[in-house]
């Protein structure tokens, strides 16, 4: 339920996203129209729609017509913003809080940012940060 493939919907920057995977795969497309369509996808359908895309040779992704360097602070801010919006989805909140204080890991994703649009660390660090913020907001148990 914490996978990017999970169908947790959210709205980011005015665009409806059916899942985090749909949002992430949309970043591979320069066309805003295509991005909006890809954001509507979840799971394997989203993953397949983003393949194959030649972003790796330029390390450039896109959001709303703007080119973004994969290795920039701007890109990390974009990811933070999307995860902030995802963290408002009730199903996502419930699944994340159900992990308690366990260390979150991901064994499927890649670690090299030149090979993936979201590394294992980028995913897990964000999930743990969001969980901590949710737990703090809930107050003492």
C-alpha cells in the first residue's frame, strides 16, 4: 500500500494524479497534455506508459512545460511537493501510520539517480519523514 503503484489519488499543482507512479512517469514527457493523461494512470499501466523514454541520456525531466535537471534541488522540491499532496490521501495515511516506528525499506527500486526517477533512498526517506510529521501531528499515543 506504500508502493508508488498503489492507487492513492491526489492533486498536485492542479493536476489530478491516480497514483504516485502516474505522476512520476508523467515527468518523462515534455507535452503537458500527455503528462495530464499519464497522471491519470496507476500501477503497471503507468509504468508501461513511461517506458521506454529516453530521459537518461539528458537527465532531463519535465513538469508543466518546464525542463528540470534530474539532479537539481528543483527536482527534489518537485518530488517533495508531490509527496506532500499524496500525504493527504486517507488510504495512504492509514497505510503509512500502520508501519508504526519500523524502518521502511524498498528492495525493488534502483539506487543510482542516473538510472531512475526515484531512488530507493528518495522514496524511503520521504515516507519516513511524512510518517514522522503525521505522528507528531497526532500527538502522544
